C-alpha cells in the first residue's frame, strides 16, 4: 500500500442484447478501450467475462487511472459528453448496466490476475471491519495475487445507458488470482466476513488488457 493519494477506477458491469453481442465485443476491442486509455491520466483498461453463464451481467470492464481527479478533467468530460456513434449504438444495447467511479482506497498484492472475483458491499457492511487486514490476509492465500477495495463516488458515477440508476455510496471488493477457484474462495471468505451472502460473489476471467503500464 502507498501513502500517496489513491488511484481511481471506472467499473462498467453489464449485460448486452444477445443479438448485438458480436458488435458489442468488436466495439470494445477495436475502439472503446483504446479511446479511453489514450486520455490523460488513464493507465490501463481490462475486460473480463463471467465464468458462470448465469451471471446477470456477464461483462466487466475496469479502467484504472492516476487518481479521482482524472474523471473531473476537461479531457474526460469532453469524451464522456461526446461519445462516438459506435459507442452510442452499443450503449443502447447494454442491459442492467452498473457504472461506478471510485477511489482504490486499499490495494494489496502484485501484478494482475487472470481471474477476478467481485463483491458489491453496502457502506454499512464495512463499519467496524478491518478491511485492509482482511484483504492482506486474503492476498496471502494460494493463487491470490491482488486484493482491492474501491469506494464508489456517487457524484461521478452517472449512468451512460437509458433507464440505469446511479449506484449508492457502496464499495467493491475484488480479488485477483491465477485461478478462478482461488479468486472465488478468497472472495467468499471476504463476503462472509462483512455479512454478504456468498451468492453475491461473481467470478470473471480476463479477456484482455490494454494500457500504458
């Protein structure tokens, strides 16, 4: 962990109209990831797909930045307010989308894992819990390489798709591992520690990464 200001993250978790899934993936892979990482302050973009086909939102995209101020920059605001035609078309095809921007208040571990487990945590669930300690312990488990806590900034988490609601001031716990089983096991233990049902843990495999670092 660093004593400097935390990095920040944009998290897009969504389903897509099956009739347009191929174009959705082509858009992400050929335009959107590159467009976002080219913005000042963006470090990397990663795409994931759920391991369990029953996941209500099978696609996850994570964009890491130098800090939360990146999302208030003129460059990001311009890109956000002037989406490309291809982006607008795919926003209309996304279903159940959750868009979160927040600070990575805790980051423990090295590198990035090929599997990621995600838990959405209401703010009250973290009260009185040594989250950093729990994440540090999880990072010592076999297969686990990185654990993070992201706190959602409600004012910056405006939806991009029609009918989507802004998220509450919740948090995301993520566990990255070399195997889906390792990520799931560690994340389920974290969920139980904060009183979240283990069924709320969703596991993803990495599709690809684009970034400067």
